C-alpha cells in the first residue's frame, strides 16, 4: 500500500507549487520587462538618429544661408553693373570724357573684384558660341544655323554654383519647312463630288 503523504510533506508540496507558480509569474514578468527594454532601446536609437539628422540638416541649411546670404543684394546690384558695362562699351571722342572713362573703369573693376571675392562670377557668352540653356536665356531668335548665339544682350551672373541671372542672348534657329498635308486636296475632291 502506498503511504499517505504526511502533513509536512503536503505543506512542502504546496509551498513548492506556490514557489513554482511565483517563479513562472516572475519569468513572464522578466520576459515582458526585457521586451519593454528592447522596445525603448530601439525608440531611443530612433530618436537619437532623428535628432542627429535634424542637426545635420539644420547645419547644412545654415551653411547654405551663409553662402548665399548676398544673393538678393547682388540681384539688385546687377542693373548698376549693366549700366557701367554699357557706358564703358562706348568709346568717347572728347579727351575730357576719356579721363572720366578711366575713373569709371577703375570703379567698375573694383566693384567686379569685390563681387568676385563674394563668389560672384560673370557668365559672358560670345557671338558664335553654342547656346547653353543652363546658364543662358534666349530672348530672341533669328533664322540661321541651329543654336548659335548671334547677339548678347546682358551678361549673366552666378553666386558660387547658383544662377543669380542667366545671360540674355539672341539665338539662331534653322527654319523648319512647313509640310503641306495631302489630305486636304482629297477632302476637296470628295466635297466637290458631294456638291455635284
């Protein structure tokens, strides 16, 4: 016959069962906490990466803002440069005006040198050169060889790698011969037959 468990053995068995159930509950809670730790660790890394990307973008935008800070000022100064350029293009015949012209050339060269120090470069297309739409604007066309500059109206200007104003030029284009559609005479013949 099997022996009946004693009171102490029963007590010990109940305590053992209770400890096992507590151990299982603690293991489940531990797994849950480990999953939470992993989740928040990933959230931290994601937030850290987002913050770093935001900082990098802000620094890049700040550098660009500093680099192109004078773009508006330069854009307003271009008509003055154009006026200087047009005035200096004409050669005066009066000796007194020639002396003034020397002074104006000096001022113009100094102004251009200051702008070059700021990163401004002139876009100076020449007659006979191929038209480049990335730095030039065709304001007029004439018949001739395709995409050749025939006249320069205004110089263009770049600030570092950004176009402030494209050069305004006249471009030659080849004349395309108009095709006469042959369907019109056929339609006229059919209309005449219907009218008869």
